[in-house]
């Protein structure tokens, strides 16, 4: 075997620690009332059960802004608990809350609540889809009211509904010029406007002595994350309440490896303790795809975000889709109340099922031109996981070595390909070489003695 076809894993070269993989309940969770109960249960088991499914541990719940009659697609509107200022109707959004509870029962351990817009009374346009001209739409002076709105909802979800809410994300993709033409909730903010919102939220979290933390920015792509981060970082007191900087990997030409590496290097230099998340992505391409084309694209992106972007969490956008689009991990047939899985679901599982919260990314070198790889090890050094993506139309063979480590106990291999859905194709005595099938995603799990 040539040097060119060998993967060298350095278990001593430790990088970032994984917080978890996740997916969003927007916009499908609020529309599950007509679905067959057994299908919904099966769906959530697929997403969150680590034995029978792909073992996601983070659930993203959308705190709706309400109204939104200008949003034509009813799936993209969201209910608000607020009836009038400071008054709430907790019987609203019951389907989404029920899905959250079921997700937790299936294995979701942590929840992010996020808002795409403040309620209409807090916006300049009176709309939750943005300003008519795409300008800043948050009404100055409403920062405290918006913070109270978010905190009151979080307190209800935690104290009354018993849900494990860990993070609040009050702002989503602030750089886009949101308006009704976008067909969904959204709000443009300038960087200094974001800071005002985060300050008000941080103050109230402190006053209420809540354990919830702030997930900040949710930049729509990597290049513009920098200017929003710089403005936040000017306020050192505020930064104590910012638990992570979240970025979305949309728009490939401004979310390429150059921008990812630049932003990761910036954070590593200025605030090495501050995690970076990739908190939203789906392929922005029309037409349904159930096969390996979009699964490989996604898998390569995850590998890039983990390795180059150094993210500690990778979270998918809408887990369930009804659209003619390459988006959901599954597609729902609303008339039948049934769903169909995609290769994206299973390829995602090649990462999420085996790279668990607490695992640490370790250095891996591979010069093989067709194989992309990322490697993790558990904190105790008892297990290592490699995820290998073969982009070639031909099978590729490579060795994998773990340096001076000896005492490998066993190896297990799971494959997603055109013919396999996260299938266990080998489990037994230690291996040091494998032939990766054409256009496949492979997880290699190595247990040490």
C-alpha cells in the first residue's frame, strides 16, 4: 500500500470537542396533527434514537412571531403565544410542543429555541416577514419587550412543559434584506442593532437567574459573520452570556474553505474558548433527491465544516419537507400522512450516530484524492471514529493507522451508498485496511483495549 493511500490518525493531536448534531422542527412540527401517529413516532425514532435511528441529540424549535398573513405558504407561518402585550395563550402551538416532547423521549438531549422575527408589534413594518424595502425592521426601544417575550416562553417550556431548553437564539440571518417576497419570517438587523437585542436578553437572563445561554448571530453565510462578531466582541460584559457563534453554510462562494478558515482562525486567536456552530444548512436546489448526489454534497460539507470551520455542532435545517426541493432529511406525503427517507438522512447518520457529544476531533492525514475524512476519539481514548467519503464512481482502497497506539480490540464499519442505508457491513477483529465503495459514506469505529 502506497503512502498516498494511507490515512494516519494522530490521537494525541486534539482539536475541538463535539457538542452534538441536530435538526430543526421548523416548519413541519406544527403541522403534524393530521399525520398517522405511528408514522410520527417512527420518524422521531429515526431522527433521535441512537440504536434504531441516526442518534441526533439537539432539537431546534422555532419560537414563532405570529400573524404573517402576508406569507402565502401556511407551512411557513408560525403561531405566537402572545395574545396581547404580556399576555399569553399557552394552548397555542400544541403540535410543535408535542413533537418536542416526543423528540426528547426518543433521545434528543438539548433544545435550541430560535426566533426569525420579533412579533409584529415590535417591528417597524408591522410585518413578521421583514421591511417592505428590506431595511432594518426591528423597532428601536422594543429590546426589553422582545427579551421578555422570549424569556417568558422559555420559562413556560422549561417550568411547565418540562423541556430541556439550553439556548435562546433571538436573531437569525440578520444580514439578509428580509421582506414579504422571501415568503417566510425574517428580520434584517445592522450589527449594532443585534448588540442591543442581545444586551437586553442577557440582562433579563441574569435577572431571572436562568441557566439558558445565548446562541448568537446565526449568520446566513461565513463571510459576513466577521462584521457581526466584531461588533459583539466590543462588549466584553455581553460576551460572558454568548455561549457560541452560529454560522450557516449557505451560498457556496462566500461559505468556501477560505472564509471558513479565516473565521475559525479569528475566533481561535481572539476567543479560543468560544465555540463555533454550523446551525443551519440545506442544499438550495430545486427538485427532490432521494439518492446519493445530495447526500455526498452534504457529507463533504459536514466534513469541511468540522475540519476547516472547526464547528462544535452541526445542525440541519428542516428535517421534514413537503417541497419539490433538495431539503428535508425525509419527505412527507401529507395526504397519506406517511414519509419517505432519503440518503441524506442516512449519510448524516454516518456522523451523528457515532461521533457523540464529548468526542474530540483529532488530526488525520490522507493524501488520497478521492477520499475525504474526519476523525474523532472519545475523551477516555477507548474509541475512535473515522467518517470517510468516497466521491469517486469507483471503489477506493486505503489503509488507516493510529500511530503508536496498539491494542485494537475490534472494528465496526457502517456504510451509506446507493444500495445501503447506514448498514453494518463488518463487525469483528481489527482491520487496518478497507475498500470504500463508489460514491459512499463510511463510518469506521475502532475500539481500543
